C-alpha cells in the first residue's frame, strides 16, 4: 500500500521552530565549504514521502545533497556555507520541509517505535470492520425483498452506522489526501478518499429520495480492507526500525574522567574529547575508542569480532567502544570522540545499508503514483461521456463513483501483505520469525548464504576434545582450579572434569593469562602456554585450529587441554540442502584463520574469510553483491549487525545478541540451521503467489473497468466486485499453507531427498 504524506497526528503546525543558531551548532563541516545537517522528520512513512522531501530540498540553491533514511526517519543534507559570497541562511532547510507538509526538528537519537499510531490503526480496523459487518447484516434484509418503509429505515440506520465509522477510521486517508491536494499534488489516497466520500454521498442522496439502492456497505467495506493493508505495512516498518535503537542503547551515557590533579569528574558521552583519560571499572562498557594507559584486564570483544572468548589487554593495547571490561579497572586515553568511535561507526553502517534498502519500496511507490491520475482521469471522462452523450447526470455520477470504487487498489494493496502474513504465520509455526515483510521477497532471490562462525555455525560454547597423557590426579587438579573461574574455557574444563577429585581452596586469576594456586606440592598454573610454561613460549605451536590450555607445576608442563566449539545441530545438513537448491555457502568470521578453516572444512565449505572486523564483513557482502550475487547473511553478534543490515536479506538465531536479532530480517527460535533452507523454500513459494496475485488483480481491472464504464455496474456491484477480487487474492495466498512438505521438497531442489539421506548418514 502506498502511504500518506502525513498521518492524522501530523496535520498540525510544527511547534518547535529551529533557528539559525541551533542549526549552526547541530551541523558540522565536511570540507570544501560544505556543512552537513541531520534533521528528524517523524512523519515520513513511505517512498513517496522520501521523494517529496528530497525534491523539496534539492530545489534550494545551497543544497548539494539530500537523503532521507526511512528507518531512522532522518534527513541528512549537505549545504554550502556561502552562496555567491553571501552567508547561507540554513533555516530555509526546515522551512522547505515544512512547506512540503512535514514536521522537522534537530536529530538527537533514533525515535522510539510509534506504538500510538499502531494502536490507532488497529482500533480503526476494528471500528470499520464492526461497522461493515452490521451494515451487511442490514443489507441482507434489503436484498431479501423488504418493503419500502423497512428498506428506508435500514438505509437510515446504515447511514448512521457508516458516518462515524468513515470519519473516525477514514481520517488517515482523508488527512493524507487533503495534505497532498492543498499543495498541488496527488497521491493514492486521493482516489480512495473520493471513492469513499462519493459512495457515501450518493447513498445518502438515494436514502433521502427513497431510492431502492444505497451503497453504505460498499464504502465501509472498502475502508476496512484498505486499513488492513495500511496497518500491516506500518507494523513491519516499525519492526525494521528497532535495530538502530537497540544498538544506540549499548552506548554508555557518560564516563568518569581523570583530571590532571587526580580527581574524577563525570562527563556526558558527548563531552569526552580526544586525549581525555577515562576510568573504566570492571563490568562497565568502554565509552569511546582508546588505548590502555594503566592496568591489565580481559575485555569482551564480541561486539567487534563476534567471538565469545575474552581478550587480554594491558598497557598500550587498543580498546574499542562498546566492549565490556570484565576483570579489573582500566585507565584509558581516548583516541576518538563518541561520534567517531566503533558504536557510532556500526550505527552509521546499518543506517546506510537500510537507507539503500528503501530503493525497493521507492520503485513500487513510483509505479503506484501513476495509478492515481489515471483513475481520476478515467472516472472524470466517464462522468462527462455519460452526462453529455446520455444526458443523465445522475447516471453519470453513479458511473463515475462505480469506476472509482471498482478501480480502488484494494486487491493490489493486499497482493503483497496478505501473502507475507500467511508466509510469516507458517514460518512462525516452524519456529522462524519474520520481522520485515519485504524480506520474504528478497529471500526468494538469494543465491549465496554467508554464515558467521561463532554462535551461528557453532554454538559459541567450547568443549574439551583432547588432553595429553595425564594421570587422574592431574586432571582432578585442573578441574578443581578451573571451577574458580567464569572464563568459557575454564567452565568447559570444569564441566568435563565433573568437579570431582581434588579440592583447592585458594586460586588467583591473572587477567589475560590464567589461574594460579600455591599448594604444598608447588605452584600450579592453568592458562596459556606463555603463562604456564614461559620456557616453552614461542617454541611450541600446538594445534592452531583448537583453543589450548596448559597446566603446569613450578613452570613444568603437566597436561595440555584442547577445546573446540560445537557445531550447531543441522549445520552440515542445512548447507547440503542449500547446495541441492543451487545456493552457495561461505563463512565470515573474526576468528583466527586456522580455526575458521577447520570449521569450513568440516562443513565442506570452500569459501571462507577469517579475522574480519565489522566493516570488513560489510565489504565482503558488498564484494559478493558486486559480482551479481544476492547475499543472505546469517549471524548472531553485535559485530555482525552492519553485515546483517547490508546484506540482501539476513537471519539470526534467537540466541543472538539483542542488536543482532533486531538487525536481522528473520530470527529462528530453535538450534538447528535447517531453518535457513526452510525459510528460503517458503519465500520462493510466497514470491510465486505474489506474482499470481498481481496477475489476478491486474486481470480483474482489465475486465471490471470496461464493465463499470459501460454502466453495467452500480456502486454496490462495484464494491462487491472489488471485495471479491480481494477475497480471491486472499484465498490464493492461503494456498501457501497447502501441502507444505510437498511444496518445500519441490522448491529445495530435485536432489533434496537424496541430500537429506546422505546428511543423515
């Protein structure tokens, strides 16, 4: 469905004017005498809104670029500080947006989901549906041959039911149509508003003059179907906006600065400057990118690399914003401001990717914009032809209303969302949640799937797979020491040893190194080889594809323990199913090359990328896209969020980070990766049904419009025909639930059954 220029809450005068001084403070220089300004435009809802605002801004002589981000509801523009040697007055930017029919204020943070508008739309659907049902019940008696007095009474009752329902539920369309018309534009809500209003007016005229026919049910039913499509569209867009909001909440609000005299002062995040010294306590997130000046600790870098294992840091180590300090306090020196740190970079990457995704919607909106003037022209020509040639202006008006009603884009509007809802329902029953309806269209086009490793192909839970030849006593000591630590490798070792055997009362944890215990037998150390056996450091490579822990006594090696991450259930089977369906696979990971190579080899995946930072994952997606591929990204970490947003379509497990789940288009609830070929199969079937729905809707118009123009369809018949076309579209969409196993097997490829058998063996 195309959307309004402004919703009902937005048809108000902007109360907070933005002055030149405020704009000067909010904007920032970008070089060559240009400044960038970000403004929040809360009334943006569709591609038509984007086009209107961008065109309005580009008409200003000092505007160089203008781009509207639908997800963030933000407009970013660059403008010249001087034009022909005269200082630019940037308040004209706000005025131009206001003149186009939208509110604008300075952009501060991602807006919260618009629950108020969603609730208003749902209530409007309920009101219009209730009114339509009651009017149709009254119409049954009229169609059954009620006498004139009863017919008139039921018509008046229908009029009284329809009037408040149309005013209340139709305000979204009426406000949009009026906002467009008073600025000399038209949109899809104009013919909708005309059809609703004229059908009610003609019905009221017939009722006043004791006419046999009235079409109150037509106008209210039309509104009911259109509101369903509008509500579905709004809900799906709001879900897509949640990713940036969740990521922004990871940033701390401020930090304690260490002043030159040694005192501490709390400063807001925006006040931290390059060179400031910051105290980061254990358990706190690092506020900005910096370098460690005092202290040693371990930090959770999953936001950067996606890997679950903590990383040791000491004096001179670089740390990134958003990482969590795990063990002891650190003093860092800021090397970037908050605006230039990692979290801000990831948010910018996500918004850029989401802004590009809006192009799919713009194409549909531009195509739909041709529909409105065509319908107006067709109805007007029909009115003139019947009035001038036939001489019956009442009949001419009925024909014009019938044309407006019968050509209302209800079936076209439902063609996509109703299939998306049915597909989303079916996937949900299979444990797959669809967050963005348009993702199903993109999912059907996928020809390669890029998997993150840790937490996606693997479970992110290390397990002990190999030990050196050690006695039971030595193993018990290792298990007892490991029980004192929350490190993932220590937990895995403790679980493997079952916590039985030796008991060690006092164990000290050395950040970034391991565990140390002093006993009567000597000093035991459990950790990396550099810590446990310094003499062996650099002389023994070990198994580079596995994580390694060494136990020593008095620096003499006693045992080695090797760990690997467990493959997610169904990973190999899922990749083979994808291959059978003609879809390739590759691995993206921030882990070491040897570990990634070992995982890829175990899954028979030939293409893999290791040691990738968040931006590099985005670049890898872009590289595959530039080769003509439609990339599906499957990841779970915060570091995967930009790639999830940049990919053609994305999916995350329910165990993913909050930001990872929010950035993904789909989320699967169970551990098995068979959700991926399952979702693709359903999406391909849905794409087929959407194309069929478009063909049905267009075919309906090709047949129905000539009948209406010829005068063979009253407004009531037109409404019935319009509703029937909608029901046909809905019924066709419901075919998605028929014989699911057979349909999925067909779409997964002819070798699916054989592949499943091989994978099972």
